[in-house]
């Protein structure tokens, strides 16, 4: 009976004894059980540690470990088990290629999670006022996509190199092809590079009110190729990023205070004593508005049909709608005070003198 048992263990099949197959199977089962127990224990221990800390890096590590599916552990266990039996060279290479490709895949996925975590931390940072984002979310998303594309390209190159392909020749071919594509898509690529310039230089961000040439509006989205602006009329204006980087842009979002200059003309028949009252009336009207600071008010010009007063004040708010509301209040106050004083606003007039004398 023992002889039969030993004979069965020594029986050879496909270049390996039954004993070798049994050992490989035992290694496979042991590896599966060990990895399953190790994963559960490791996650449980790390979760307990994470509950006691305020840092988020341990949550990131737990998330990475949980994202590894059982297919990877099965392949890893199979790879370890196959080390105990003989395999044809071609089959051994195929299995090693598959294991390497899966390993690179999970490494790339882990690095992607690290990228998302790092960029999220950057995005969560706020300015000194605790409200304004230091970085535009659309730019962060753009950077995230670019880094992930580069990461996957590197992963594909590593896999091809492991498979025995001549990566140098491939890179050279890609370089020549890339030059041809660059010439064909130079306008699109120009917009893409311009979007990176906007990200790095940050001339404006989402939510900023900007003026580009004769157009103005609020930035709604900064994309890879173009930027979308909501105009004051309500329509959406789409401008290429390349055009934006080459244009002169006025950004009113970062303006701490607004300087306003306005002129008022009164009629020439206004008495001098009333002219002297006008600067005080205008100053009083400006002071009645919160966040408004008078700079100067002067009787400055003798116009063609009016006596002109120039007024300058600062408004400590960068919101355009609030500025218009305040200017309206100032104008109404001045009009009301002028009516009380009997001061008339001037308007363009011409006086015609007719000589009726007879020759």
C-alpha cells in the first residue's frame, strides 16, 4: 500500500510529479489564506489607528489596500505556487508578463489615489480670509488629468519594455509622429499650453469679473482649450485660451477698492454763493454711502454751456452691482439737494444773437 502511495506521488505528468503538483497546490492555498487573513488584520489594525489620529494619510493607505481586488491575490498566489513545478518557458513568460502587468496596474491606481489626495489637499487650502480658494478647481482638475495621462503612458512603456519590445525605437517613432501631429494640431496644442500658462500664472480664476478687449463678464469655467465667460447681458461667451493669454485683461475681482470719477455741470446763471455750496453738497452725498471715501470735489471747468464740477471718491468694494447701487444713491441725493437749493443742471444750449439794426 505504501509502495502504491509512493508510486502515485512519483508519477510524472507534463514534466512534474504528483508530489510537486500537491506541493504547488498547498502553497497556493496557504498563500491565499495568508493574504486574506493578512489583509483583514492589516486593515482592522490601521482603521483602529486611524480613529485615534487626525491625519488623513492613514485613510489614504487603507483606501489603497482596500482597492486591491482578490484577482491580484489569486495571481500572486498562483505565481508563488508555480515556482514549485516545472513549466515550459513560453508559459512561464506569459504568466510572468500577466503578473507584471497586473502589478503595474495596481501601482498606477495607487499613485492615482496619491495624486488625487495631494491635489485635493491643495484645493482645500484657503486664502488668508478663509474663503477664497488659492487655486482654481478647474485648473486642479486639468492638472490631475494631465498627470494621470502621463502616468499611464509611463506604465504602458514599462509593460512593453518588460515584454521585450524595443522601447527606444518606439519612443523615436512616437517622437516623429508627435512632430507631425503637433504641426497638424498646432492651434489646439497652443490652446492647451495656454491653459497651463493660465494655471501657473493665474491671471484670473473662476468667479472673477474680467474685461477682455470690448467684452466683459464673469469667468464660469476654464477648460483645456477654451474659457467660458458669462457676460452682463446673460449669454455665454467662449474664448480660446491662446487668445486670452495674448490679450490685455482687466481683472476686477482682485481690486480692493474702486476709484470713481464723475462730473456735474450747472447753468452759467447759477449765483456764486450757490456754486460755493455745491462741493459740500456732493461731499455730503458721497459720505452718506457706506464704504465710500471722498478724495476731492472741485469746480474745475468753464464748459461751453455749463460750469463743471469734477468729483473723485473711492468705493471699498469690488462688486460692480454694489458700486452701481451706491452711485445711484449718490446721484439721487445730489439731485434732491440741488432741487432744495434751486440749482439747475446744465444741458447743451446755444444762444443766438440777432442784430435788428437797419443800415
